[in-house]
């Protein structure tokens, strides 16, 4: 093969209580990433969208991720990448992770799937680091593995756990306000009182247990963040009202998606998720803030090759 096209999904990270460790993959939207071999060593990037993202490989998330992969190869090689962003940058649903993952998944396919999923996560995190200023995998892992994922450890080696879960639908609203990941991380507390930490640990354990037991009520009770969301809620107008109206419409729970400004809500059925999506959209319409709404199931698959 000389070329492959990859669909790389949007993701929701943190899932309330699981800051930097929990995430899920969405069926849509997704980035379209075409990766081709080229004769010259190195990486070239081209964007086929109108977002004005950098194309210099050392400043582009997909480029940096591919450079990390190339550094691991014993032989010199080159790749050309064309990216069409289906996920708006700064949306809080893993835009940078999708591009980085799409690039390394495509390159890996051209290499005969030489690298494991955990290794692909490692390469893609190099791209995520230049986007957010931190090397974290809570968006990268579900974009690679699909479904729900737990980043159990980063050191001494990456340990990703794919979590079984019952069928769940996701409603997401992306208000058109800018919340930069670097800025949203800057407002986080540097020290956490022990009682808050204990409550957060209990919620993470409860959420994972809820997934494994298919216990929707337990999932809903555990979708609570007592550390990160309180620090970030001032960045997202309408958050409290969006949660209130979503729960009234039947959602089991939710919160800020990643660093925001998107808000996610989980529901048991498609009908409920659609109703929740309408409520989320209505909240920001009432605030005179333009928004985009997505409704769909949790994707069981991560980034995948769709054309060769």
C-alpha cells in the first residue's frame, strides 16, 4: 500500500470525575486523515479545511506524532499527510487527539501494523503535548481503542484498560466560545483537600463499577466532579442550566467535555439523547450563543482505515 485514509473520532475525556484518566470515543464527528508514503524522509502536512492550522510538521499535532513514530523506526522513511478536520479545533471533544491518532494509525497501516495500540498512544501523545502543554492520553486512548478507556498509568510504561460498558448514547453541545486547553488547565487547583480527593476516588471507582455492572443509576451518581469542574465552570456560561435541563429530560448525568467549552450528557436510549440534545441547544440559544449539537452512540471502534 502507498496510501490509506483514516476516520479518526472525536472523544470525550475526563467523564466528570476521571480527570486525565477516563475517556470515550464518539461515532461522529471525525477527522479524515489521508497518509501516503513519500520518497523523501520526514513528514509533510496539508490541511484541506479552512481552520488555518499550521502545516509545519514540528508545529502540527499530526506532524509531531508522526515524527515520534519515525524516530522509532530503524530505517529512514517519509509520509505525506492530508487532513480534513471534521472536529472543530478548541471544541473540547478531542480535536487535536483525532488528528494525531489518525496520522499514526494511517502510518502504522502502511507499515503492516508494526506497532501496538499502546505504542500508537505513546506516539500520538507527542502531538497532544504541543496542543495542550501536557502529555496526557485521556483523549488519545479512546481515539485509538474505541469505547470507554482508562489510562491506568503513564510511567514506567503506558497502561491502557479498555472498559466494557452497557449501551450508552451521548449528547454534546459545543457553544461557540473559546476555551483554550492551556488556559483551562491553568485554573486548576494545585492542592486538593483530602475529603474532596476521597470523594473523587469513590466516584471514579463507582463509574467503572457502573460500567461493568451495566448499572445506569450508579453511572449517573458517579458522574460527579468535585475538583476540576468547580474550577472551570466560570469559563462556560450556561453549564448549570444545561445540566439541570438535561437531567429533567432524562439524561443520567454528564459534565464538561475535556477542558470545554463542550458539555456532554449520557443517556440510556437514543430517544432520550435526542431530547437532551434539543435541551442543550435551547440553553445556548437562550443565551444568544451559537452552538453545534451532536447526538450519537458511544463508538465501539477507534480510528480505522476506511480506504486503501
